[in-house]
């Protein structure tokens, strides 16, 4: 473990806590409050009908992206059985003995003194005063295959690797189709402009999340407010708790059976020159039941530079963001997340 004076860098996993440490208690102005019900609910978009040219679904998608930055996807072609399998292996992984997860799959390296992104544990801690999230997570790279850390891919439950592989392949198809539609929404001449940015060097992360029951959900967050630093996120949740910020109010994202939550990331905000926004969201905790979710994050080649698309910059709409290399932005994202800030705001011109 870390040296005694650095113990704050490596807090215990939430699964091993019997009491609520003060480090998880958020400041008064960040305390969770009841979510607001919107008169204009988050759109549910049928991707099958959308791909067939249904004008009503195209209008729903445009409204969802321009107003919310996310939508609920149905008709996505991923079989309910596969969604169920992915959720089942996620639950089974988190049920493994704590010692096994910490020894075989930890995200701590260098004698368990430093963090790496991939693996089981918590997110990076940068300061002794940082408020921690009530969440244990398990990150894996699934694409490109050459970047996988195979030793971290669980052998228990036995079906984990196969199920994750099949789920990731289907989610990638979904992401590719959605990004083509997003290109149409911002009127890019090439509808494959955004989808083609996810080339053979682009990185897909999968993050399994466990939010255990929390004794004080009125004082603790499962995941602090943030925006995603990638192109697109596809989320498979099993319970309510995911909330989005709109016009200063928090709104609950409803659970729709069979639906996936699809949200835009910071990269789309930059490339669209601010025509579309990366939403701020958080996860609240629950005293009665634990929450599990699976997020797939589509991120550009770490060496690729990101900037507004030339055709979306004009005299009337000048560049809104600076150019930045993806790897530098991801580093900034991790530090901004720890500080409770929005990374994309730091590259605005």
C-alpha cells in the first residue's frame, strides 16, 4: 500500500466499507435533491425506424441531441438476451470475493501505490480533500484488441469474456450508426465524418459500475457531476439513479425496458463547434438497493488532434475551442473530474 503519509491516495473499495467515512460526504451545495420531472421528457428514439428514414424519429433525435445531449435508444438490434447476459456477468464479477478482485484485477500498480485506468477499484485521487464517489468500477479496453490487457479480463464468471466480446461488437455497430445520424443533425457534408473518426486506432473502453447501498444517500453521490471526454457513450443501466443537468435543474433519466442510454461526449461538442453540447450528469445513491451499470465509451486515437470541423466554422460562428491532442485531453479530463470541473470548458476560446 501507499506510504503512511500518502494513505489518502488509496482509499478502500466501497464494497469493503461498513461505515460512511467523511471523505464521501459532499459539500452542502452539492447535496443530492429530488430530481425534477420535465414537461418535455427525454426522447425515446427507435434506431431501426430511424435507419429506414422515418422522419418522426429523425425529428426526435434532433430534439434530443439539441436539448438534452442524450436519448433513450430502442430498436437498436441488440437482443434482450444479450443485454441480460451482459448485466448478469457484471453482477457476478462484483460478487467475486473482494480479495480475488483486488489481487487479480486491481487498477493499482507500482507496488499498489499508483493508479492505472484499467482494472478494478476506484478512480484516481489527487488530493486529500477530494470528495470520493460511492462507486467501485472495473475498466477494460476492448478495442483495439492489440491494446487489451488480457490478464485483467476475468475468467470468472466463465462466460464473461465471450459475453463482453459479443456485447462490445454490437454496441460498436450501434455507435457507428448513431454517429452517422449526428453528422446529419449538424449538417456535415459527409454523414460518415464523425463515425470515421473512430478509426482502427480509436479506443473503446468498457466500464462496469457498482453503486452499493448507501447509508446516507442524502449526503453522498455515486458519481460526481461531470461530462464524458469521449465521442459517444452507450450505457446499460439496471435501476434509476442517472441524472442530467439542464438549465440548472437535475432530471432523472427514466428506465425504459430494453432501452440503452446514449449520450454525446466532449469530442462531439468540440468537433460540432458547439452546435451540440456534452451533457453534465451524475449518479445518485440509494439506501434500499445497489445499482449496476455498463458503460461503453468511444474515444479517439490518443495521438489524434481534435478541433472544430472546418465546415462548421464561419465568420458568423468562429471557432469555439482550441485544438488539443486526445491523450492530453483525457489527462485533463481525469484531473478536472477529480476537481469537480468540466474539462471541455478549459479548452474554450
